[in-house]
C-alpha cells in the first residue's frame, strides 16, 4: 500500500500535538483509560481526535472486532468493543496499528468515540 504525500494534498492538513490536559474515559461506571500523555490529532475538515497511549488503557475491557476502516492519510484502523459488566458498546475504540509514516506518532495509541463512552478532560 503506497503512503500518501500530504504535501500534495493541502486540503488534508494533519497535525499531532501533545494534549495539555488529563483525559479519563469511562463506560458503565468503570474507568477505561486515564492519561496525561494524550495526543491530539487535528485533520482539516474534522473535529480534533484524542489518542491515549495503549499503556494507559485498561485493555481487559476491550475486545478486538473484525470491523476495520481505511483512511488514505493514516492507514488501516482496527476496532474494539468495550464491555463492562453486562453492558457492551460496539466498535467504540480504534487505533492505527501500523499508521503511515507521516502520522507514526499515533502508533500504540487508542481513540474512543465520544458518543459511545464518557470522556472527561480535566
């Protein structure tokens, strides 16, 4: 798969910066992630997306799924369901396991859909 050259796509400006605040993610009353080492990815035309280091995510609540998507600027995304107690939210978290070089900073980071979990930014 050929990686894109973002310089030839000025309409797709992507930046990744350290997020200045602590971020907590919870589902069904349980903390799923808690980190001060969050990255904020901004892509032209989209709302910013927070990525949390995998080391700060309680992976025991996540179950990988067969769902996958492809972004021509980031690569292939893998997804997880989140289960706490008897509640499950499907494909609520994702990551780019092998992101393209230009966004390699998000490797080993996971993001969460804010409409499927509670995200608290301190």
